[in-house]
């Protein structure tokens, strides 16, 4: 007789709370300086064993976080590409999304943009090799094909354009730029677009 598989309990609220607490600690203290005990305490768990109900290890938890953030961004890019035909409009919508996330999900952006994933996610694809970035490169290729964007290597265009956008976001997140993010968005857009626009 076949043995029944036992699946972990489906308390997604608790799982989400563990992920939220880990995310917050990873960006505040760093992955290496965060223990499972820290995460359990932040998530108001009785002990670290509750974490093991959902995650094999701290590294597994970090992998799930990284995948969730990158997958969510990838889905949002799909939606943006469906709703907008021109590459300029797609890029505008993507920049809008990123600047909204500065207010709505700052820790997720910090984790994606400022944390050195190579230290602890050696088996995961680097961000530049994820489907999310591949979709961004397709937006640039569309712009090149349509004559909106200069004819350069798409990854070079990505580094010029998003280098400005990501740096602006990082400066907002670390408090160097200390006003509301929307006040910097149009300036960052103009600077980024001018580096890639076909004149």
C-alpha cells in the first residue's frame, strides 16, 4: 500500500509573516547577521521550529523571498507590456511601478537592488539573468526596432537607463534624497530617457 505524503499546514498568513520579518531583517542587518532566532522573534513566533514548518533553512527562506520578488516584478512587466504598445509607454509604466514600490514596498526594492545576493544565493540566477530583466531587454529591443531608442546593445541600454533609475531609487531609500519619491521621478525619467533616446 502506498504511503500518504504529509504536506505542511497551509497557514499562509504565518508563512507570509515569516517572509516579511526575514525581508525586513535582511535589509536592516544583512543576511549574514540575521539568525533564525531573530526572524522568529520579529515574526512573534514561539520558537524557530515554526519556521522549519515552511522553510528548510535560512537560505531556503532567502531563496523564496528572492523568487517571489523577481516573479512579482516579472508578472508586472508582462502586464505593462500587454497594456502598452510603444516601448516609451512601457518604460514609463515600469518606472512608475518602481517609484510606487519605493513607497509601498521599500524593503523588497532594497533586497532586490542593494543586497549582495551572491553571498548567500549562489544557486539562484543573478538578477540580470532573470526573466524580469530579459523582458526589460525586449522592451529596449522593441524601441530600437521602432526607431525610438538608439541602436545599441540592449544590455548596454539597460545599464544606461536603469543605472539612473536604480541609483535614484537607492538614494531615496537611503535618505540621501529626502523628499517624496514622486518629486524625483520625472527628473530621473528625463535623465534616463535622454541617455537612450534616438535623437
